[in-house]
C-alpha cells in the first residue's frame, strides 16, 4: 500500500485527490490547520478514511512532524492562499503561505524523507500578462498579482530542489479548474450559486467585476489525475494542464443563466469592488506535453461543467431551504 500526504486536503483539489488516491488503495494523510470554525464540507464523505495531521504551512516544525509521522511515498503540496483577489490586500500573508511555505514543505521532505516524490501546485497565473499564446511549459512568466509572484517563487524553488538535491519534485502548471466544491468567491461558483438563488427567488442581482477576461476552465476531478500521473513517471518534470479552450466571463454568465431559462443581462451589475488592480486578460493552455508523456485526457467539457455546478447549487440550496422550514 502506498502512502500519500496531502496539504490543503480540505480544499477543492485536496478533496478530489484524496478520493482518487483512496480509491487506488493509498493510505492518505491529510494536513489540516487549526481554524476557529472547522470546515470539512468537501471531505465530509471521506473524513473517516483520512489520517488527520495537525499542521500549518508556515510552521516548519509541524511539517517536519507530519512527514516523520506519515513517512509518505508521495507528497502533494496543494495548500496555499489561493484567491488571487485577496493577494493585493494581503500580500505578505500570501507570500508566506503561497511562496515561502513551499520551501518549508520541501525542507521537511529533504530533512525527513528525501526519496519522497513531491508535487507542487503551480498555476497558470504565473504566465500573467500575455507574452505568448497558447501558453506552454516554455512560455516566459510575467505574473500580474502578488499571488502570481508567490506561485512563481514556489515553482522555481521546486525546480531548484530537484536540481540541487536530486529530489523527485514536479511542478504542475494548472489552468483554472472548477467543480461544485469550488470556493464560493471564485467566479464560476459565485455565478452558479447566484443563478440557483435567483432561480429560487432568494436573490435578485449579481455584482461582478471584469466580464471580458478569458479563462481556460476545466473540471477539478480531471485535473487531480494529472497530479498523480506526474508522480508515476520515471523522471520528475513540469507539465501544463489545461483544456486548450477559453471563454470570457460573459460566456460563463450566458451558459449558467440560460441553463435555468434566465437572461444574465437582467441581473448582472458591474461593481468596481470586483475589478482587480491588474488583470490577467487571457489564459489559454497548450497541454500537448501532458497528453503525450502522461497520457492525460480530460473528460468534462466547459458547458457540462457549468451545468454540473448549477445543478449542485440548486440541489444544495433547495435542501437548505427545506431544512430551514422544518
Ligand atoms: P482551495 O483554496 O480550495 O484550498 C486551499 C487549501 O489550503 C485549503 O484546504 C486550506 O485550508 C489550505 N491552507 C491554506 N493556508 C494554509 C496554511 N497556512 N496551512 C495549512 N493549510 C492551508 O484551493 P484549490 O483546491 O482550488 O487549489 C489547490 C492548490 O492549487 C492551491 O495551491 C492553488 O493555489 C493551486 N491552483 C489552483 C487552481 C484552480 O483553478 N483551482 C489552478 C492552479 C493552481 P482551510 O480550509 O483551512 O482554508
Ligand atoms: P483566477 O480565478 O483569478 O483566475 O484564479 P477567479 O475565478 O477568481 O477569477 C477569474 C476571472 O474572473 C474575473 N471576474 C471575477 N472574479 C471573481 N472572483 N469575482 C467576480 O465577481 C469577478 N468578476 C469578474 C476575474 O477578474 C478573473 O479575470 C484561479 C484560482 O483558483 C487560482 O488559485 C489559480 O491559480 C488560478 O485560477 C489559475
């Protein structure tokens, strides 16, 4: 039986990855930090199958202890301050949690169990300003937010530990991926939650930022398979994971609202509070390398993904409504 340690296991990707690895027969350790109000929503259904470890990415001692206890074959470093918009008001916390914390995790592995295979959750936000399109592994980086800058540090320190210490360290440059478990402030989930509330008569407007930005949106369930595939290769390497298709935020609104028979123009209000100080106008990934070397394929397309998310939000809100009447 293989053993994996996942940081960020309570998040969107962590929950899908834990499910995937448990199904493969892995023993899964999940690192969680202490929070005033614990949130297990994404992992409720597998909570008893995960071995829980207490730790924080910014606390090296806790990470060393986590690696010592779990003795993992594979570490998936998914934890981070992951919301781009929050990285301007909290640039230093983002630097600690999204950049320096990667060195903490790599150090914990190097000190305690250097033969562990290591996956770093890098991001298409590192490409930022358009230099080349579609973006691939060799495209130069030009991050446009404190989050993007922090992820770039995480990416390069992973490459550096691979080259300095001969560690099996991989960096997955993942483009946006979504699901019903996506955090509520991210644009897809914000839209699908609002569509469900508007349809059910619980909300009558949706305040949005820039509707023209273009994103390459895939399904998180497909993307966690790529993470695992990277760690099953003979040699460590970095891979872009994407759909190769992009859509505007406006198209996202059209697909989500029209699915329940509504017109988004009747509800959407532009609010400057959601417009960012610097925007990434366009993200479009070329994942030919992952397809060829990993044999990775995506299964869920854009429309299907958004419909899946609207369905899940309708179901959840209806259930909440029902239980509040009892
Ligand atoms: P989420 O925001 O859903 O999950 C982040 C996780 O990190 C949560 O479990 C959170 O715990 C945990 N975490 C945050 N800070 C700390 C800390 N200091 N110590 C321990 N745990 C911490 O992100 P996603 O699942 O969407 O993304 C996973 C990773 O992939 C992130 O690193 C993200 O930046 C990156 N990424 C995501 C993409 C996407 O489109 N989803 C694309 C490219 C990269 P808590 O519940 O306590 O907050
Ligand atoms: P992103 O995702 O910044 O690409 O980062 P997000 O869903 O937050 O934004 C996507 C695009 O939508 C525009 N937008 C809005 N965004 C939000 N959140 N709320 C709004 O009201 C709104 N209106 C318009 C944004 O300006 C942006 O252009 C995600 C995260 O998961 C990162 O962790 C990850 O690294 C990258 O994807 C790849």
